[in-house]
């Protein structure tokens, strides 16, 4: 694994809590830091936007011709639970 060494100054109290948390989890402080960074990076990565069905256009038949239906007619033809 290709790595880069870096240093970060953290408050003494947080450093102590970090090592306590790592000990409780049974891992090293390094592992806990890396997992936390990975989680934050994944959360920050851009998500693909969900595709939404656009109701702006008229429904089109399989032959490519637009239906000429009013909202009321569509509502009558559609079954809702």
C-alpha cells in the first residue's frame, strides 16, 4: 500500500479519548483514524442524482403519438389503492 506520512496536532484530551476508543474496539488509534477518514470521504463524495419521472410531457403511445387526454380522463383511467 502506497502511503503518505502526515502529522496533525490534536488536543491532548482528544488524543487520550482516541486511544481509549481504539482500545475498546480492539484496534489501533491509526486504524480508527483511517476508518473515520474513509467514512467521511465516502459521505462527501458526490452521489448520482435520482432520476425523476417528468410529468411535464404528455404520455406517448407505443406508436409515438401523444394521447389527447385531460387530467380528469387520466384520473378516471388510473386505479389508486
